[in-house]
């Protein structure tokens, strides 16, 4: 069988993250990277260094040059300001697309990608790796298997320890990311959408920029700020690893040798929220609430929990500890149900989710099977809920998804 030929578009944090798995068994036997495109020459240099073992790789700064290499699939790992234009160009060139989350900055851009997907007849694999997280996959299996009966209500809390870093990178401007609810919240929203087993119809939200407001006592950069010992968000550039500086510090907008990575999270220009609380109602009358906090510092623990109330019981999940508890709504049940034993993390990043996702994408293309699981429809509804939530905060009213 011929190897699946992969072109990587955007060689930053995420694009680079696929290199090690793709150069390792079993993926190295099934797929090969044939081209890398990034407008930033420093990133291309980094790619050349990372892919020394692959003489076939073509390096370029323009998407047209990458598409001229005829990859089977284009991995779109650019910031989402380029997702729609890049995905549409790749589809029009006859390629399949692996599209990082969020699908795009807005529901309108998502609709344009879906239209191009239909026109081209090619496959777009929507990159929600959280779906492949073993705890999330097991939770969906329990729900689909009827373990707690009909789902009625859900709660998700998401505290990301790296949330603060968005305020020194491109994510902090809506023109780039669509806002942090789109950027990060899309993961949890997609999970809630899949657990609800329905489509979201109405959204209401409260949120704001409360923590990362300008600090007159701070400076523009950590490197020239006197708060080194006291600021929980202080970044010591001298201690940042070279790889971190290169993969995350330079991003096509902030082209400054990576030094802007220590931009002050308080004094940076920004137009997104640093916290948001969302309520979603689904067509089948399931209701969900989601709390997203982006102010956790690197010292805090990342945590994402889901509680799913069904008519016959509840599921409590904690992704950090990879634990699931199931409670039955029945007389004589113990107050605490036995936990499902901690689910082992798989190999690779994000608790093994990234490798599971790669396996799905590569084997689907290699065997020319239809893509049944990583759907643009799901990418659209995740962005639509996030966009509706941000609009609800701005306009102080409930937003109907249909009217976006
Ligand atoms: N699923 C996950 O777990 C996960 C994790 C991190 C990031 N992401 C997503 O991956 C995407 C990239 O994020 P990142 O953290 O890697 O950002 P990044 O800034 O580290 O890297 C983005 C790269 O894309 C390049 N780029 C910009 N415009 C381009 C264009 N038109 N063509 C080609 N390259 C272009 C930039 O120069 C940069 O090298 C985002 O959409 C982000 O939300 C997903």
C-alpha cells in the first residue's frame, strides 16, 4: 500500500507536535510528510532541523507551492484566521484536509468550508482530539449504551493551566482567534454537543475581561518588569526552552525572534474575555452549563470535569485523574458508586488522544473509507455555540443558533 502523503501547513506549536508521531512506528510505515509550508522563515528553518531524516520534504512559504507537491492530505495547523482560506484552497486542489480545532473563527467561515467540502467531494477531518481522549470516549460509550438513561442536564468546568499564555500570543485578538471561547471553549462545547446527542438551539452567557486588565505598575514585557518575584504569570525568557521559544513565540503576526513570548498578560492589547459562563439548550431539551476560566497560572492544575445527569443515573468524569464514576437513581444504591478504574493514558500527547486521532485519519485515507467520525458539522456547531456565547455577553441577551 502506498504511503499517505502529508503536507503540513503551519509549522508552529501544533504542526510540530505531529512530527514525532509521524516519524515513528506505526505511522512512519503508513504515512510520510512530503511538504511543509509556513510564511515564517524561522519556522521553516526549525522544520528543516526537525525533519533532517526526511530528504523528500519540500519547504515553502506559499500554500500554492505546497499544493503543487500533490499531498493526499493537508494538515491545516495554522492559527484559525487562516483555517477557512487554507482548507478551501486545499479542497479545491483535490486534497483531503485535517483541520485543527476550532474549525474557523466564525460560523460563517465554517459554512464556507462545508460548502467547499461538498463541492470538492473530498474529506475534511475535524480535529477534535478530545473526542479521542480515553475518558471522553468511555463517557460517550456509557451514554450511548443507555447506562444513565435519557440525558437531561450537563455541567462542564474547564480550567486550563496555560490559559494565561493566550494573553501574550495571537489568540488574544478576536480577528485572529474568534475569541477564547472559540479557541479553547470549542473542545468542551463539542463534548457537550456529542453527549447531548442533539443540536444546540439557544445560548446565553455571562463573561468579561476581569483579571487581565492594564496594570500601571507593570511593564510591557516580563524582561523589563520589576514584578519578577511576585507576578504569577512572570516568564523568564532565559529559562524558556529553545523549542518552546521557536514553536510558540513566533507566529506570523508577532515576528520578533520569539522575544515577544514574555509580553505582559496585563498590558498586552486584547479584546477577548478571560472568563465566561455559558448555558446551552439543545433541540431535545437537554440543557448544559459550561464554565471556562482562562486566568489559571502555570502553577495551577489543569482540570476539566463533566457531570451528566440522566433519568436513571449520573456520570461524573475528571479528565485530570482519568476517572469516571457512575451513580444509579435507584433505591438502596450506595452513596458513592465504585469508580470505573482509572483509565490508562495512551501513548503520545494529550493522554494518547492525538495518536488515536492520527490513526483514524491516516487509516481512513489509506483505505479510502468515508469519514464518519470527525465531521465538519460538529466543528460548525462548536464554533456556533462559542460565537453565540460571545455575542450573548456583548449584547446581554439570549442568542438563537439558527439566526447566526
Ligand atoms: N487540538 C489541540 O490540542 C490544539 C493544541 C494547540 C493548538 N491547536 C490549534 O492549532 C492551530 C495552531 O495553533 P499553534 O498553537 O500551533 O499556533 P502557532 O502560532 O504556534 O503556529 C501557527 C503557525 O502557522 C503559521 N502560519 C500563519 N499563517 C499561515 C498561513 N497562511 N499558511 C501557513 N502557515 C501559516 C505561523 O507562522 C506559525 O508558524 C490553532 O488553530 C490552534 O487552536 C490545537
